[in-house]
C-alpha cells in the first residue's frame, strides 16, 4: 500500500511541475475562427477541437460576433467541428498546427438537421495570416529526411531564410556545443545572436551558446524566426530557434537510428596537407578517427491491464542516445610545433606557404616582459620573430 501511495505522490509532483509556466518563448499555437451562415455570424455555436494524436478534446462556444479561439494547443494534427441547432454539422479534419502557429479557420453553416454532417478534408495547407514574423518551420518529415552530422537538427538552421551559412564546416560532436552553434550559421549582417528554446523553456547556455542540442529522433518540429518577432521573443536581437520534442500518443511507436562517421572520408585543409607531407604517421592517426552514434525512442499510452488505461489521457515517451567518439578536438587541426625537422632547427618558412601566412605569428618566448600599458596587472607582452636558433638538446 505504501508503494502505491509513493507512486501516486511522484505522479502528483510530476504533473505539478509540468503545469508550471515557462518564462520563455511560447511554442504552443492557437486555432481560431468565425462561424457564419448566409445571413451573418452565428453566436452560441458549439465548437469542438479534437487532437488526432491524443484524442484530447476542447469544447468552445462562439461569442456574440460568432468568434471562437482555442489557445495554447500543442503542435500536431487536429479536427474542428461546429454544431448549431437548425444547421448541418460542419467538420474540418487534417488541420496541421505547427510550432507557435496561429490558424484562422472560418466556418459557413448550411440550414438543415444537426444529424447531417458536412466534412471537409484534403484542402490546401492553411496559412497563418495573423502573424508577420519571418522564418521557417522544419517539421518531423524534414528533420527525419534531411541528413545532419551527429544527428543534430540544429544544423539545418543554416538553410533558413535570413541565416548566413558558415564558410567552413565545423567539427560537430555530441557534447561539443560550439560545433552545432557555429555550424548553424549567423543572422544576416551578424546583428545579434540566436535565442534557443526547448519546449518553450530557455535553452541558452554560457556566452550566448546553446545549452543542449537534442538529436533528431526526439525532435518533433523546429521553428526558426529571423525577423518581426512577437512579444514572446523579448530578449533576443538576432534569430530565434525553437525546438519541440516528441510526446506520447494513442499509437505505440518508436524509432531507431545509427550513424557512422569516419575522418578518412573527410577532405583535408592546406595546413593538414603540409603536415601530412612532412609526417605521414600523422595522416595515419588522423584517418583512424571515427565515431558511432546510436539512438532509439519509444512512446505511447500508459496501459497497465486492470490498473490504468491511459488512452486519450496519459502517455509516455522516452529517448536514449549513446555516442562513441574517437574524433576528439585534438584531431581537428592535426598540427604541432615543431611540425617537422626544419622547424625543429628553427626554420619556420614553410608557414609562409599557407593561404593566409599573416595570421601565423611565432613569438620568441625569451622576450616575455610586463605589459607597460597595464602597470601592476598580470599582463605580459612578447615580440614576434621569424626564426629561432636551436640551443641545447
């Protein structure tokens, strides 16, 4: 008996935490509309909004202007039906609500018996005409179909309008957040920075970086907004990246994903070519770098025969990913000083063969001295040199 009480207590705490508001960008959407007939608006009509995924329903009544609005709906598929005495029942199915989307769906009822039903399906996708924000939605089909390194959909941000793709491919590994951040690109003009949210809660980390980069198997949808933000985006000046994770539905479902990454398949940069030519053993070590990424998900209704039937009301969803990386950051530049025998003897002229030799400056360690511009501070300066004379062994 005590176990059941503890079990119930844990669920009460979980639901209480889930009900707390998140002070960040809202990822839920709205469905609204106006109900009319041939003569004008219809007040007092009953509007029922049903989630096709979970079976959850919400009942509304149109106001004196025939208007209804269902706020704070999770992204997904919905069916909306309207009933009114003296009119045929009208139903619209296949409504796909995206992250943070506001859909306006008008209804025109026809005179008849309420037992008669007019169902509308397969229409063109509904447009969000109530918002002026500019951006792009990556739904589950795009996230599953488009390839992304390390199975991280954040890298698809670079393909959104208003985003500048990086000129170089960053090393992208799970756990190295700088890679996904840099690989996602920057806002046009470099103004501001990205604001990251996950299920409506902030996902921003240190120094305007992303705190967590979830894998593609657990992400349901991603929304990238680059201009004309609404009031929910009040503390960002560059772009907003909102991620929504998957949730359990009435259907038991799951996924499995595996990726293999090999450094031997990568092209090398000019600096690496020079290093490999001088030291072939370094190239062999570089080519051995590889990584394995595996993930799986599972979700559905909570069903315990004779105890709990969670269909249409209680669901679960879990995700697990394991990474085995042998492509550490030390393998990225594949360079060392001295890199060859000539450099060991003090000849660094090979660096002048690089595309931008001005960015490679060698400093004489014997010239380190206090910085006169910061007297009393722990700051030092040193002098650059073009060669060293080898001393000692």
